[in-house]
């Protein structure tokens, strides 16, 4: 995977405001690769090697948090994002309108 693409994805993620979330597909569309939501997820899983980015603000198309990452819920709650059932964000209320 090219570093340029990785930083393009991470740059889009860094634009998500506190208290808002975006979906993997939304980030893919922002960088002009609308069919590459899984690629966005792959890059975000390795983001720690590229610096500090607010990856906790990215959820799936249904608002579900990343499995196996309990800290994501804590980070979102600290920013004022309430969870519907402990595992989902209300996208109608918290999705970033970019």
C-alpha cells in the first residue's frame, strides 16, 4: 500500500470534528475511492504507525463500533457522543456532515 494513499485517508480522518463520527464508506468517498471502505478500515487498523489520528471517530455504515476495541466507546463518550446500545452510535444525530 502506498504511503500517499495512507496519508490521504488519515488526513480525511483528522478532519472529523470532536463529537462527530464518519463511516468507513464516507471516508472512502471523501478521497475519491467510494468502493474502498474496507481499505479505509485496513489503514485505520495500522494508523498507530503513522502518528496520532482520531480513528475512534470512524464507525461502520450502521454506526457499529470496531469489534475488539473497547476504548473506542470511552473515547467517543469523552467527546459527548452517546451510544444507543453500548455498541452503536446514532448516525442521525452524530454523523459528520461533510
